[in-house]
C-alpha cells in the first residue's frame, strides 16, 4: 500500500470531473492587430489539452501532437497543416519574445477539423456534470466560513446533489432549463460523520447534520496513522523481535476495517478502529510475499496508537525474494509491436462529458466511491432516440475471506463502501493498460482538506475489433459478413494488493457488457509447509492452496453488485421471467414431448430477490411499448455471461455468520427495487462497522410493488477465488462477464446498416 499512499496523497475522496475537452486557463493574454483576436500562449494550452509542443529551431516550425494528430505551424501564418491537410485559422500564429501565441479558438479550429472530431467543446452543460474544481473550492469555502466549521474536520466526499430524474430526461430530449447546483459534502470530525449541503449559486450552507452510529470511510490520514502507530508501539516491537525482526521501519502496515462481531472480537463498537496486518520489506519490490503471520495490531484512530496486540504464535516470515515485475527473469520474450491505427480519426466524439458513438449517446463521470457512472444512455433507432438506462455504475463490492484464523477472520473488504474505489483510481498507461488508440480522460477530485486535485488518465475510451457481427455463406454465392466494433469505457482501481479492471462495453446491436477483471497480487498466508509432502501441509492448506514454498493463497470471493437504473423505452418497467419447459406433446405426430415457454410477472421487491438460474430468461420489460409484432420491448438481465474463475453462486458462509447481518447483496444475483434516488449503495451508505444491512435488505423490507413502475435492477456477479500456482507472484487478469441484451427491443437485426468491408 505504500506506493498507493504516495500516489494518492492529495487524492483521497470526493467529486470528480473530466478534463475531456479544451479547458484553457486564461492566465496570460495578448492581442494582435488592434485587439480583434484574443491570444493565449500555445504550450500550456496544448499541454492541458493532453498534447505536446515541440519547436524545431532549424525549420522555425512547431509541432503539436495529440492522439495521432500532428499539427505543424509557423509564426505569422494563419494556416496550419493537420496530418498534412491545410486548415485555416481565424488569425495568424504570433511569436512574442520566443513564446508562441494562438487565439483561444485554436484547439477548436484544429481538432474540430474533419480529421479529428474526437473532442468537442460542450455547447451546453449537462445537468449531471460533476462538480468542477471551482465548485469544489466554493463548497469548501462556504463550510469553512460557517459557524459549524472546525479545523479538525476532514472531507471524505464532495459531490453533486443529483437533480430530479424526470427533469434531466426532459433536458436530454430538448426541454432545456436551468438546474440548481448543490454540493453534497461528507465530513469526519474524529469518529463523528457529518453531512452538509451547499447551495453553490447562493454560496450558502443549507444543511448540516450528524449521522448517528456511522463510522465513515477510511481516509488517507488513517494510512499514515497506522504506520506511525506500529512504529511507536513497544508491544508491537516486542512481537516483531520474537520473529527475528529488529527494524520496524522495514515493516509495511496495511490498514484494514475490523468488521462487526457484536463485540465478540473484544472490540468496543463505538471506537474508530482499524486492524493492521503487516508485511516485511526485504528489498525485492514485493513485500506482499513476506507476510508477518499470526500478528495483528488494533489501532485506535482517535488516540492514534496501538490499543491491542493479537499474537497467535510465531510462523517464520517467508524471506525468499519474489519480485512480481519480472526483474529476476534473465531471458525476456521477443514480441513484435502490435499497432492499432485510426488514420482517418475516431468513430466517437466527446462533447464535454457526453459520448457519441454510432447510435449510442451517454453521459460519463467518475464518482469517488464507485468509479465510472454512465448516465442518460439512449440508442438512436432509425431516427428515434430511445431510452435504455438513466444511470449505471458499480453499486458496491465485497471480498470476503474464508479463513477463521486470527489474521483473517475479519477480512471482508467492502472496497468501495469502506475505502472509496474512485479515490483509488489507477492512472492508465497506453500500450499496456489500454490500447494505443485510447482517449484518456483526467478526473478532478478533492483531498481530505477539500482542495481540488487532478488524477491524470483516470478513464479510457477506445474502440476495438470484436469479431464478425454476423456472417453467412450461401453455397456458390458471395460471403456476407460484417465487422463488429465495440466501444469500451475502461477504469482501473487499485485497492491494496488487488487491481480491478472495469469495462463497460457497448455494441452496435444494443448489447451492454460489463466485464470485471481482477489482477494484482494475492493476499497470502505464511505457513510452515514448503511442499504438500510436509506433515503440516494438510492443516496449512485447510483454507487455501499452497502456491509457493511456505505460502498459501487463502480461498476467498470477489463479489460485485451493479446498480442499473434501466428505463427500457421509458421509466415504467416490469420484471418478467421466461422459463423454457418440457411439455407432453398433445399436437399429434411421432414426437413424445415439446419445448414450451412459461411466462411469469414478478410483482414485488421480495419476489425479485433471486439466485440466478441461467436456464431462466429474466427480462426488464416495458408493458406499454411493443415492437412491430406486438411483443413488449425488453432488456435481458444476465449476471453471469461467462468468466475465467469459478462463478460465485452466492456467499460461501453459513446463515448465522456475522457478515449476513450487514451485507445481503452478495448472496443473491437479482434484486429489483422501486426507484428511490436516495437508495444508492447495496451495502448501505455507511457500511464500515455497520451492525445491520442498511442497503438492499432495508430497501426491500417494505416489499414495494414493481409492476409497470420506475425500477432499479441490482445485478450481483462475481467469482469464488481458489488460488493456483499460476497466479503467483502476480495474477494474470481473471475476468467475470455480465450482460444486458436487447430482447424484442428492436423490430429486426439492428445492425443491417453496417458497411461492407472496403
């Protein structure tokens, strides 16, 4: 976690907004020819836009490069060469004292030419645009100026209070109106959680309340607190010496939430605590391979000290150097470059935070807790813009471990709810994390002091080849085949040892795939056994797999829940089941049996809570809209559409397990609730140390009817991770796939208009 602490020092929590288009600071201006054109320095403008500027002194020419576009320009000329094509400028390039200046329209003139329509200036702000840096500053300044402010306050989330859903849809469909901008602010004052609201236009604090019984998120300050606490603890130093460790500075602390056990773990419920499991840094770049087993420190975050040591006996620390970056491999593979080229530009365009690709339009922003949020998603069906989804995002996730030993029994990480996965965004790298043709988007967040901070390259958008969309070869006739392209929105969050890759994948035929990849480094357990032939091996591997000498990968699960506010051709939808059945043939003929399909309408929230059976077709249907032959338009819900790890059919725990008191979403794959804008997270708003489930269990307790009403689908998917040697010391990405598929939504194959290969 040390690397992530360094990367995220100013980046922990809060609202995010994209630098997706040219947003140029008016820092320095000059005028030319009587002041008719407003000029800005070229270099900072281009660099903020994500490009580079190189000056060739020999030819007295500057080159601007960005995402495959090369712009050549010369001082005193009112034209430039964009990939060899001449583009006129509104005014000449100016060289003043060795600094090049261009008009403030330069980026639009150049990058909005026919050669590159990728990034466009937003004509009108989308009502769901996240808070800007100026709005974050404004919200914090209002709070700091209020009577309620204390210097001890730490900001954990600053985000847009979302406007009314109906008004937003009306705006998308052309009914333009003004939306009030209000900031939701969550703060910590010691162990107290406080929520505030700031009217950004009036610059006024309109709400302030303390949330009783909530513990709040883990923040960056806590990472440093636990590291300092173990370094200053004499009891912890004594426990380390028993294990032959004399230098506490070589010990890396990982701050972990303690869970809830009704104080059966000896920990008072009202304390703000973290448990610390530690690793030894031996200089190989992989401290995760050197766990200090059977030793747990409990740190009180208010007292900033270790209050308890749990020591279950000495297990030798595995010391074998185990780098995960290949530095110990003497021979590397020889791999020729693989290039993805788009010589005529991209097929998608970004207008502010709105993405246009083929028939798809949607809004995109990054949330500090759950990551990417895709909103107001529509599909242009032969000229008609049809609603598909108002909002889709990760709702929450949990990684529960199955080992009851002292250093493991409490491990059930609610990564987004406890830590904030958007905050832990990992900047993307072209050529490895994403292909070279990706468009990278920055995100602006705030730190715990409330200061805006930019995460570079936070989300990627790219188009990829995805096989044939369709193909047929009639004997003796020409082949009929069309290429399928997919648009991918990719984001990666690094939570301690694991890196999670989230892909939202759109297909021209209306399909939406959600692919989640887990990679990084397994959390491993030190054991006495070196091989499976050792007498201790059976007991050492009771809860996991021996994957290296003295290293066990403990069995656990990765369970993801997605909040999908689907509006299938409108807001009023119904959950429908289609069940193929074997029936006796009563129609005559030699057949004994037939296949029939039974249809069922799911009427209430409780009835919708189901374990996914792949033989049942589950549809969110609009009973008020039909396709041309009279079938209700629908989208199929598929929590499991393939994967590379064993499917998590449900939680691998007994029903009396403490975890069931607070997290229910992990055990069922289908949930449908009546729309409520305040119901955002399947594990509840404040799950850290929560006694009960304030998420989906509470949302469905009133058992609302869900027939022909505005509904939200909560889709749970995931894997049960049984470790194997091939995943150590670093795990090749393991995927789980979910899908939303149109079902009688269209009148025919929607991609008949795809062009033939030229």
